[in-house]
C-alpha cells in the first residue's frame, strides 16, 4: 500500500496579523479603493465617465426624432380614426342635378302581366306616397322634354269639336243638317230629340243659343252656327247683326265675332239666307278669312246658284263643303220623303250627300221614320265632319 506524502506545512502568520484568505471580496474592494486614491485611479474614472457620456449622447441622438414625432403620430392616428368613423360624403351631400335618364322598357314576364296594374296618378302624385327620409338620397328619373318640333300640332276647332262616329267603311254617307234651331223653342226640342247624329245649326240670335248647344252636344249631335247674311229680296229681314254687302271689313269682323261668341262647341258655320251676300267675293273673303283663322269649316248652304262661297273657300284653303239637297222647301211630309229619296240617290252616286232642312213638324216626323230605314238600306248617317274627313283623308 502506497504511503501518503505528508502535507506541506503552512507558514504561520506573523504575530498580530490576521491570516490572509484568497478570494476574500472584502480585501479585493479595499485594495481597489486604495488604488483609486492614486493618480492611476483618477485617470481610469475620468475615461470611464467620458465613455459613458458619449454612449448616452449617441443613444439620445438616435431616439430624439422618434420621441419628437410621437405627438404628430398621435394626431395622424386620431385623424384616421375620425375619417373611419365619419359617414361617407354621398350620404350627407345632396347629389348634383341628375342627368335625365329614361330606362329601356323591358318585356314583362308572364308573372308580371298577371299582377294588377297600379292606379294611374296622372300629373300629380298621390298624397298617400310616403316621402323618403331626409338623410336618404332621392333617386328620380326625369323624362326628356319634347322639343318644339316634337309637339303635336294643335287641332283646328272643327276637328277638336267634331262628334266621334264609327267608321262607315264603304257605305254611302248621309249628313242631315237642320237650320234655324232656336228660333222656336218647341221645334228645337223636337230636333234635339231625334236619334243622333244630326247636325244642328243654331241661330246666332236665338235667346238660349248657348244652352241649346250644350243640350244638343250632350245628346250626340254636331253643332254649327247659323250666320245671318243679306238676301236678294231686300224686304226680307235676315235678323240682327246680319252680314251685308258693302260693309267695312272691321264691321263684318265685329258681327262675325258677335255671332260666333253666342255659343260654343261648334265645328263651323253656314249662311242663313245670304242669297245676296254669298255672291259678293269681297265680303265672302272676309268671312272665310275669319273661318280659316279660327280653324272652322264653312258649309255653303247654296241658297242661290251664283254663290261663290264653296269655290272661294277652296282657293283660300278653308275647310268647306256644300249642300246637295234642300229637304223642305215644300213643307209637306210627302215632299220631304221625295227629297230624302234624292239624297239617297246622290249618296250612292258620289259616296256622300249633305241635306239641309228645318225643324218643322213635318220634317221631324218624316226623319223619325226615315232614319232607321236608311240605316237598314246600308246608308251611314254621320256628322258633317265625318264626310269631310273621309273626303279629305284627314285622320281624327
């Protein structure tokens, strides 16, 4: 067995000194502090302070921009947050004037056709329609306004007041005109009671001309104005405000205006008497110029063969027509019946015929029997305007 070497003997510390231990912290700090008291220690501290100061300066320089921009960044973040929380502009701002847009018409489906159509409101909006909230944009569609060239021309008065009638097709047409309506009230009522459509020419100076016109029109009859004009026989009085040969233009216009202003709803006028005046081209030009300006038709009663009314109206572009047959120069029922037979003959020959009579009891009695019989024989009893429209090819 190997022999263990004897441990080395430690030197004893001198008397009065504590034994020294290696690694003791207290002794090391004490020795460091002792060194700091020397010039070497002072230099070391000075160098350490300079290094520490430089490091802090560099760090402060690097962090300063970021630290200075903190308020700006906070303001930017706040601005973005405000924008995000704010409503879009198109909600609060009223839209600019919309561009008129008319959507294309789409074909309706079978299901859509089965739905009941909404009530038409016309030009006004129903009060029951709820208005949208104030903060909600209103979408409107504005139809394009027609240009002046797109507007339909205004109808002349003879067309606007024309009584509607069924298309007669190829049947011969007959128009019955009764003159002097309103001179005798009882006779006027008998004329209005006839089956429509009859053309009633109401006398300008009839006391109740306007009321008769309304009543007759409501019954389905067409209305004309019976204009008094000078006859050949000076001893015969045509009535108040008659048109005479040689009158000044202004006076003729005044009397025409008075006569036409006595009633309304008429399509034109024809002459009462006038065998003298209708032969005067100068006076008839004034009359026909008024008819053209007012959009009225002129019926030449042909009280004399020499009348220039019908031909002059054609030259001046006035809507016109002429009488073919007088019904009751002879006021017997037999004579009226013969004249109606003549009317039928002319209608078959030229496609139409215009007959003028008066509301005499005999004429009314014959017409009551004849009207249904004529229709059964294939004639179309029509308003005067229907013949003119057919002859001239005018729609309406």
